[in-house]
């Protein structure tokens, strides 16, 4: 099967990545697919329209306020590849004008609460694949989450440190004390965050469920705390509360494949944390580990605890992130073209 592919420009706040770089667009074109790219879709990642045209892609433009322009923009397209969902106004217009039967490939927030976008896909007869939900070895080029998570874990830790130390609410530490970090979850994000925390010489506690991983954490000089997977959520919340109460920085990334992330830090826990502490919810796209967290919003609570999220830390490294994202897009599209029934991922 051959696709007519569209690469739209990302429109979320500060999103500079592109889902398909010219090098990988060329591979698709060589194999018989057509590739259209929205004007300036790649500039944030260092790729011009001319870079795409030189490999055989064509450039399309759209008036973001004109529904007729969107219809023309999507004409003859049967596959859209993007990094993230567009901002709300554009997403609403797109879902009204994308041709029924079109496939969308990207990181599409399938577990996000209080969002109607999945239902809109169904109503528009759009087939959507959220490739960040693929369960693959970390070395697989389609494992988008692994590539982005390595970048995210490091940057989340550094961001939390910056917010903690620059906040007007920053409490002076006693002489000899160091900023205390607690990491909840020990997947790729947690591992990357731990590596950076140790690099910054922070006393670090990691809350996790795997005993073998706990041994590894201890050998690196951090403190593991095992969370019993069979405990009730209330029991897990109680344990987490006892650990984070005196933390300065908390990074949460606890998630399970194809499940909503557990709410491990409710408001009652946030209320007993240290003044000026920073809590970064890295599991928000899967539902969130922290009550009240929102995409790209920092909340300052009554006790001056900061609850924050950045929807894509890899946005801070758009060139490298785009290359990894594009590799994942390329391999997924090639598999889809070869046999969509053999894809290790169900549409949303």
C-alpha cells in the first residue's frame, strides 16, 4: 500500500520538533509514497522547506482560520504524521475537515483525562495510532517513548532544581544540607532522572516496585523504597506521603502499559510537603500521578509547593529529538504500508 503523507507544522506552545525529517521523507518517497509538508514545518528543528523539496517532498500552506483552506490542505491525504496533537482551536478545525478514513500517526494522548479528542476521531472516522504506546525493547527504532524519555528525565530533574532554587519561596537550607530528590517510578524517565540527580550529587530516594532494580539503585548510592503492587491505592499513597514529606524535588513517572497512571500524590500529600518544594508530574499524558497537575502549567499551592508539568521536555532539544522521532515515524509507516494487520498497536 502506498500513502499520500502530510507532515503538519506543530502548533503546541514552544513545540519546535517535526515528526519527519527530510532524510526519512526521502526514504518514503523512494519506496513510492508521496510526501507533503506544511510550510515551515521543519524550521524549528533546522530543516527548511527547500530541504524537503530537494528530496522530492511538496510544500503545502494553510490559513489557520479558514475551514475551506483546511479542506484543501487535507485534499488527497490518507496519512498524517505529527509529533503531538495541535492546539485546541486547530485540532477542532482539523477534525472537521480531515477526510474520513485518514490515518493519523503521532503521540496522541490516548489516556488524557477531560479530553474529547478520541471521540472526535471516531466521529470523523479517523484511524489514529498513538505510537508512544508501542511496547517494544528500548533499542527498537520505533520505541519513541524510550528515545524521548531519556531526554525528558534529565531535563525534568534540571528544571525542578532550577525552579526550586530560583523560587521566591526557596527556603534556605541548613549548613551542610543538600537538596533532597525523590523519584517515583524507575522506567526510562526515572533512570535518566536518577543519573542526573547523582551527577548533581543530590541525596536521592527512588520509589519503585521491582526488587532487582532496587538493588541496582542501592549500588549506585541512592536509596530505594519498594512499593507493593498488590497494596491498595490508599496504602500506596500513604507510603509515598511518608517519603515525599521532607523532599525538595519530586519527579513522578509511574505508569503501567496501556493503563491510566496511578494517582500517588493527592492534594492531602501536597499539603504536608516542605515550603517551596517542586513536584514534576511526568505521567500526565497517561492520566497523571499528581492531583491537580495540568499540561504546561505551574500551580503554586497555598503552602507554596509548586506542582508543574512540561508537556515535552525534549522540545528543548528539537534537532536531536526530531531525528529520533522521525526514525520512529518512518519505521511505523513502513510497517503500516507493508501490513497494517501486523502492527503491534491497535488504533485508538
